[in-house]
């Protein structure tokens, strides 16, 4: 039985309700975890593609911004040399490059928003999968011992935003 048809179904699911309705809650939980893992893999691919698209568009913006500067310099040189027609042509090319940069910046903003959305969705999927795995192992995640890494010496992955938030909490509590 497929439990999820979309990634948002995973994020918004009520595991307790799904398991209460299942004939075999343990088997259902294992299937749910499998579906979540598949969804997470797809979300990871989408997120990676979005990151690549954003980087590609940023490179195009940078390239065309350099062309804008080049054509401005070229126009300045042509005016200095007394070649007004060539200066006009260089200014026309500069304007074309500026228009292209403006259009690409809109695309870049959209690509950035897409990447940010996919990253938030990916993190939400990771959280749901972690919740399902805790249920599978019979832990709630409420006790400090349950935060311990799975293997000795292993550290839980922590990104910079978590470190920043921890530092802010320490400052708030006066624990510099």
C-alpha cells in the first residue's frame, strides 16, 4: 500500500493516525520508512539540481555583468578616439548586456527561492523520517540519552545555523 503520493504528504502526515489504522503497525511503519527514504532521495536530487541551476544562472549574471563593463569601457575608448558611431554601437551592446543581466537576475531570484523551498522541504522530510525511525526503535527523542550518536565517537551532523542558534541561546542565558 502506498502511503504517500507527494512529498508534501510525508511532511504533513500524522504517523500516529496512519499506524492506528494499520492492520500490522510494525510492517506499516517499515513501509512508511521505506517510502520516506525514497522521497528523501528524490528530494535530495531535486535540491542538488536546484543548487546547480542557481550556480549556473549566477555564473551567467556575472559573465554578462563583465560584458556590460567591457562595453562601457569600449564606448569610453571610442569617444576618446573621436569615433561616435562606434561609441553608439558599444553603448547599444552595453544596454543589451544590461537588459540580459536584469532578466537573468529575475531568473536567479526565482532559482534561489526554488532552492530555498526545496531545502526546507528536504529538512522537513529528514525530520519526519527521523520521527518514524524513532518510533521504529521505540524511542521518543525526548531524553538527552536518545540524542547520543549511533556509534561511539560519531558526532551528529550540525550545520552552522544550529551553532549560531546555540551561541545565541548561551548569550541569552549569560553563558559566554
